[in-house]
C-alpha cells in the first residue's frame, strides 16, 4: 500500500441498506477516482464482509477488514448504547481516527449516536464550544453552494454557540468551498434588526458591533429563501432549524424531479424537447440530487467524522467518501483553531455578558 494514500475508516454496518450499499459505494468511488488515492479500514462483521468482498475485488485490494462483533441500529437511543458501544463497528471506526490510524471516518449510522461517540472520542477543538453538523447545499447559479450549520447536532444554542458556528462555517467555506472572505448571515424570520428571538438579537448586535474585526463579511440576518438565492455563502442557525432546512431542501429536490418526470410523460412534444435539453436536465439533476451532497461532517472536532444519510445508496456513499477524502486533504482544523484564537476577545465578551445576566 502506498504511504501517500489517504486512509479512511468505514462503518460498514451502519445505514438502512447495510454493507451492500457501503461496499457498493466504496467500489464506485474507486472506479471513479482510481485506486491510488484512498485505502480503507473496514469495520464490521468479518464473515459478512468477506463474503461481500468476493463481489468487489477492487475494494478487496484496497481495504483491511477489522472485525466488529456488534453494530448500532438506527432505532437505538444514545443513552442506551453510549456506555456499551466499544465493540461496535461505529465506535471502533471512530476510535481508529482518534488513534491516528485513519484520517476520517464515514458512517451512515444513527446520527445522534455517531455525534455523541465522535465528540466523546475525538473531543472538541480548543476555542470552540460545540461541534456542528455542516455541509454545502445548492445555491444560486452554476455550481454555487452555500454552507449551512448546524444541521442537527445542537437543538438548543445560545449566542456563544452560534458565534462559534460562524467561525467554523467561514473557515469551511474558505478551505473546502474556495470562497475567500465569505459572506456570513444568521438565519431568521426576517432581515430587519428587530426580528427574531433574544438569542438572535444578542448575536446580531455583537457581530454588527465587531464587524470590522471579524475574519469574514457579516451581512446580518438572512431568511430561508436566501439559502438558495446565492447572496450568502455561510448560513448560521441552531440544529433544530437547520435540520428542517436540510430536509426541506431534499424534499424540494425530489418534488422537482417528480414534477419534471410526470410532465414529460404526458406529451410527445415534451419528450422530443427533453431530448434536445438532455444536458440541461443532467446538470439540474446533479445540482439538486441530495446524493450529490450526501456527506456532512461534525465540524469542530479533533478529527473528521462524516455522516451520510441512513438510506444512502452506493452513489451517495461514494460521494460521502470523496467528501471525507477532500476534508483530510485540507489543513482545516489548524485553521479553525487559529481563527478561534483570533476572535477570543469577542467570545470573552459574550461570556461576560452571560455571567452578568
């Protein structure tokens, strides 16, 4: 095995479709990206995995199998398994990252448990209060994307948490999204300074007061329709709202696909027209297909833990692996730590205000 290959740990037993989708995704990734870039450490039931690997010689050549006696189910509760997860495929894969054997872990397993185990094993980056689930969603024209966080890790957030999410998102946008000094907005029910709850009001007042000191361009409150509008590059919100945003975007993408297909079937002229617009439809599909942004990372941890949808198929899992590989190729966490240190005085102001209340 080449020492230049990125090593990625895979939770083979997570997700609704199990090891078949996982290994199919690994195979698709290797087919599309070559076998010289990534090597896998595959965690799961060795007997099941060895049998499946016979169908995927490309994957078999590029992975080690590490037996994990147990697996975490999608229906499991955090409180019920957190103390007994040591021999599960999910925890063993996360632990592999903590021990430096792998650069990132990818799992389609239970989100809450993956978050809890990742935070427990990898710890939060110094200067960041909480990690946030982060990804890029389609926005604007062309290949434009918008970074949205948190997408579900933290249901309740105070202004300090949201302040940290802005730091995480801005670094992520610069490094992964190639967006220099991104425009950062706080999601609200209106753009006016008077809108929103007390937490959002405090955060907006603080960020506005320190606008010139921030390492990104703060543009104030943004609304839900701005996410796809292309005029903001990082949207900060709590995990409750962010998860609703994510599911709404995914549902809308599926609705557009269904409407297009249904209408094309109703007319011969529409079918003929579609033939001439096949490249346009292909670009639209790639833009809005949830599988194209299937991976989301728990940003803010000392290591990369990537969550993909529980119902991920091979294509979605392949894209999640590519996403994890891209994360490991960037100096992301060192930059987050440095950025957090550069605004420590503003964070201290938040803490001082909270103590005074």
